[in-house]
């Protein structure tokens, strides 16, 4: 279970005591505030705080007072213009802080996005819970034969069961040894900051992750993509649903112009123009390297 009864009681109490405020609020985001959205087998995602809404993006772009006098349709048109032309600063006026519970190996991938503020649960001071990510059978896949970073066919039968047994046994054995090394009656015990090194990468950690909307969209463009690793993609997809309620106009523009989109190099644009003109273009005549050509053909071939 992602939450203990005590944690759920804290969330229920926080949501039951609304406070009056003069700041702009997003009704869509208010519905998500503090609510824990389950992810994977023991993970969660919840909004702790946020600042701004669609009107904050428009206000920053126009440097206007309050909400201004423009119609919603005009606001939508401006937001779409800003997104289409890669104007980043107005989207930085909105911020959000998430509480995320996730496997360590996912966290190591996630932290590559440096444009955020992060504070992680410390295993130097506290003892980690006995919670590990064990993939569902349909997520057990062999190495892809065409993509060194991806998955291939799903494992089945005895091989799938053997892998699941190894993952569970290794995780439990490592945690047993971790517990055995810590201070307990009759022994001094190893320091927590050292004992933690014995734990596997599928153990769960937690952090608070705060970022602005521009950098969140960059994260989602990469991690909600169909080619992203499943274990981080499910967190990104949960974020997408939250952001769509928080800033619906900005998210719609993001979906249309960024999510699943393809950025073209100057060489790619030139090849497309030549093909549209009826010319036969090969890798040798394109001016692209073999790697660039393979990537281009994978999308436009």
C-alpha cells in the first residue's frame, strides 16, 4: 500500500480544513492538493503546493495587473502562441511541489533533470522501509535487439517466474542483512549511512520535487513519451493528468506542440523539402551522418 492509515488520516485532515486566500487558485489543482495518486506497486505522487494558473502565464506575458480584461479565447491564443514559438519565461511563473515515492533506480534516472529543487528522504538518519519494486509479469521483457536502451519481447512461463523469484529473494535477503547490520540489542551495529549501501536499487525512496511549469513540460515531453522507460513513464503520465487540471489551456498547447512532437534539424528540413519536390535523397546525398540518417528514416522513412 502506498499510504499507511496514519498518512491517509493526515491527508484527510488537511483537505478537511480549507483556508481563505487572496492569491489566484486553480480549482482543478485544488482537487488534487494532498491527494495521493498510486503509482507502480508501492509508489505514489501527490501535490504538496503550487503557485499560479493559466492566467499567471498570460499576466506575465502581458505584464498586466490582475487578470486583465482579455477574453478567455484571447488568453488561449496567447498561450498557444507562446508555446508554439518556444517562449519559456511566462511558463516559469507557475510552480508546483510534488511528493514522490519511487524506486531508487527510477530516482537516479529522474534526477538527471537538474532544473528542480529536490529534498530526498535520508537513509543516513532514518531506516528505509521494507518496500521494493517488483515488476508486474507483463513488464518483464528481454533486451531489445534493435534498441540498446529498450525492451523487447515479454518473458513468459518458467523464465518469467525464475526472474520474479530472483528479484523477490534478492530484495528480501538484502533487507534482512541491512536490518542485521543496524544497531540492536546486544550489538553496537553499523552506521546507517554505511548499512544502506547493501540495499538494492529497487528499494523505494521518497522526495519532495519542486519545479516550474516550463521545466516540468520539458520533463513530461521526455518522460511521458511512448519510448520512455515504463517505470518513470507512469509517474510522468500521472503528472500529465494533474497538470491538465491545473493549467488546462497551457497543457492543451503542450499536447499539440510538444508532447510526442519531433524537432527537426536544418538538414532534416532540407531533405523533406527535396523529397516533396520529387527528388530521391539518400544518406550519401543528404549531408547527414549515418546516425542522423537512421534517426531521420525512423520517423520519416
